[in-house]
């Protein structure tokens, strides 16, 4: 099968959507399919990719945030199917145009709703009403990362009018790369952490596009955590980092917070191994799943996450992690303190999380399901022809 994956972001630019695309493409190629990824040449560089996949990094005419305009997407020919990772402003419209003009089938992964702040919200809603709904309706299959998110998101309309067009396929994790046996002692020394200091980890972008990550809530919660040996490591970077650092200083957190900046792919697993627990304190449905939850669970770590549609489908509350009310500083502080105070419970939750990852979220479990979706989409097109 000849498959094109189309995504706005892709490694080395770190994002959940880009990482899902990467592992989708690699898993399919390893099964013998010819896979080409089309993405933006951003950041401008010449990265090395596995030989099984071909990556076409197209030069954008312009970009707005993480949305590049790539006219090269109008020339995707010779593929049995296109897999569009959505949302992708300026890219999804071109794939839709090709589908209308050439009858080219595409499968769409619906990663999350776009929720712009302020006045941009009107443009977002206008796009959804004029084009977004048509892009979804035209897809041979729309894959939600969870039914929970699908029923709460902008997929509701499609579920009402064309329920057979929607399916569920969760995101996955590389359970061989992320595992509980990783040695993090060198990293502990690098950050100057004592043996008695416990580590709370956050991993995510610190830019305006990811304003919903809830870092301000996490910092305020840390100020209420009783354990003064608790340290917060924030992995990630972006144009809001300076504001978050200033916020931490104003809260008097001082050395209790370490801003790690961007961490290489090779160095990321050790950061999960270093931590005692991971927190994903997102505040809106801009967060639809939470890949970092899977990465932490794969490393045998308990997680705390906001009780949001989609996110709560990953965490079994009280079993492998805890759910908190979005934006509730006191609730988050209490849950962090509870896990820090009970090492045995942390260990048990981490073990259950690892077992769930192996059973449900490892890529070798997910890729065959994706392949069946492709086969059904191509078969349906053949029957219509």
C-alpha cells in the first residue's frame, strides 16, 4: 500500500501530533508499506530519519504559529490513501480540494479541537462552519483518539449525522524506548538533586499556542505543597517561558522549580525515570489526550491529570493515577502531596500504568488497527467505483 501522511508538525519539532504521525508512519513502513510523510521544513535543518520512511519537508510560503501554508501538498500523486493529521490550517484545505477534484480518499486523525483565545476565536468558529465541517465529512474515516473526547468535541455534529464515519484509535507510546529500568542517577546529579528530594515532572510546550497547559496552576499548587523537599522539573520551552519563570519567582518558589528547557529525544526517557510523578494540569479541551501520560506510565510512574474529556480516558482514577478538577489549585496541591507522602502507592500505581500501556497503548497493538481502517477505506472506495 502507498500511503501519504500529512502533518503540520513533525520531529525534530516536538509535538504530540508530530510524534503520533512519526510512529504511525514508521509502524506501517515496518509492515512493508511504502510511506511518505509530508510536513513543513521547520525548524530548517536536515534531520536523519529511519530508512523505512520517506520524509518530504516542504518549504512554507508563510506560517501562522504551527500552521504552515504548503502549496506542495497540491501535488500528492500516486498514493492509495492520504492520512491527514488534523487540525492543520492551510494544509487540510488543500487535501480536501484534492479529494474533491481527484476523488483521492483520505483518513483523518482528529487530534483536538482548536481553541484560540480572544478575538481569534471568531476566526476559528468561522473556519469551522465554512470549511471544518466539510473537511471532516469528506474523510473516508475520522479517527478520534477516544470516544470520550469525540462526544464532547466538535465531532458531535458528525456523530449525529454520519456516525459510521467516526472511529476510535488511541495514541500510542514506544514501550521499548520508555520503560521502568532506565537509570537516571547521572541526571539527578546534573540537576543537583539530593537523594531525599522528590521530583514532580511536567513535559510540554511553553508557547502561546499551548496556553492551556496549566503551568500557572501547577506553580500555584506547588506553593501549597507541604513537602519542602519536592522539586518541580519543567521540560519544554517557548515564548511564555520567561513569564512562567517570573511567576515562579513571585510565588517565592526559588530553587524548588527547575526550568530544563528543551530536552533531546534521547534524553527525554531519563527525565521520566528521574521523576516520582508526572502532572498534566491542562485547563481546556485544547488538551485531548496527553501523550506525556503514556510516556510516564510506560516508565512505571504514577500520573496526575485534569479531569477533561479524552485525558480522563487515559488515566484510571485511583488505579494508575489521579484526576483533578481543571484549574483547581487546592485540589492539585492535595493530590500531589498525597502521592509524595505514599511511596508504596506510587510504586503500585506505576506498575499498573506500565501494564496498561503494554496491553492497550504500545504501538505494535495500535498499528494493525490503523491498517484495518485503511483497508476498509480503500475497499469502500473500490465498491463506490
